[in-house]
């Protein structure tokens, strides 16, 4: 009986794979075929919109699910105007761009000076969609609500992919408060996973941040204030007039369209490829973003 059951399951799996193969597509085709229901709006309360001194606009989705205290601090700092007049103070090649609040200024109400170490969360947090490929830094990787995560069976954590945003901190036990933030602009520094609070990701404008001149001092810090890029404004999108809010959507990581897209990322069917890899690193499967049609 056990052998028959196993054989039947194998036949069913084979039939499923055959049906899937008939509809498999390139990554772009999977996105183009995604129905409207497969896309979800990014809530305005979860969007930090920064305008830099040269007019560049950067939109950052905040990861409330994974770092609620740090994210609350960031919202409080933004609403208190602490980032306005602040600046990009560090750009380290193939690593990070870092910015900070302006000096001085009052501490916002409700601000937590010493947040907990929000480096990971219980494995029960959110619906986990496994990627299914081996990883050097985690037992499993995948996505929770579109966020790239690692998992070890008991804990889950955001991972340091290109465009992810974290909180600058001093030596442990300091966890950073949100007055200094950084965005990854190089090869994914996954060794930082579970060592720093990741609080979001850049959804638009990361190219403008990555193109900044590199700092000449240690770790890419700028030598003089004149080299820094001033932050002209920083707002939570829900505080902006509706016409000025970024209208951004993410492909739902729990949808069939996302599954097709992730499969295409691992098995490139574009005419350029001779040998598809048959696998993908989680940082090569960052959730697609688009402007709302």
C-alpha cells in the first residue's frame, strides 16, 4: 500500500510539473501576464519619501512587520522634521550609502532611545513562501509579504540584499535608534544578517543614491561637509497630499504570478541564455515593483 501511494504521488507530481512546464515563461512575461489582483499597493503609512538637495526622490518601504520599534522611531523622526537638513554622510563603494538626521533638534515624543535588537522575529511571523534553493547563510530563504527573508526553523529575518535599508549602530549592545540609516548599494553583505536591524527597502531612487561620489575617508565617509548631499525634505507618504504620494505596487509574493516569476528567475528562458542556472539566490529574486497603472 505504501509503495502504491508513493507511486501515485509521483505520478501526480509529474503531471503537475508537465502542466507547469507548458505555461512557464520568461521573467518579463510572468510580470506582463500578472493580473491586477496579483499586485498590491504599498500603504502610504509605510512609505518614507525623501527629496535630496539635487532634486532626486527616494521612496523607501518601511518594514513594520520585522522592526516595529525602529520603524516607529523613524516615523517619529521624520514627522518631527529631524531628517530635513540632514545629509548623506558616507558612500562606500560596493557596500552602502549612509545618511543621518540634522544635528540638534528635540527628541520626538514616543522616541525609544535604546530599541530592542530587532534582528529577527519568530518563525510564525507572516506567511513564508520558500524559494527552495540552498543558501550559504540560512537553512531556508524565501519571502514573507514580499520581503526577502532567511529562516532557521525557529526564527526569520530580513536579509541584506541590494536596496535594503538598515539602522546604523555603534558596538553591541547598541542597536541604533534610527538617527542614522543606510542602504545597500553593492554585492549583498549577507554577513550582516541578524547583526543589524533592517527596517526597509528602497523601492525607487536607489540608482540616484548609488551614483553618489564615493567618500575618501575610512569606510567611505566624506571628508568635508561640502561633499555631503543635503536632505531637502523627508515625509511619510500618508502625510502628503494624495497627488504627491508615490503610487507603487508590489507583486504579491503569495500569488501564482510571483511563483511563475520566481521560477523564471531561477530558470532563465530568455534567448540569451545557453545554460539556465536552475537556482537563484534570494537577493536575485527581489519582489518586482511598479507604478500603479
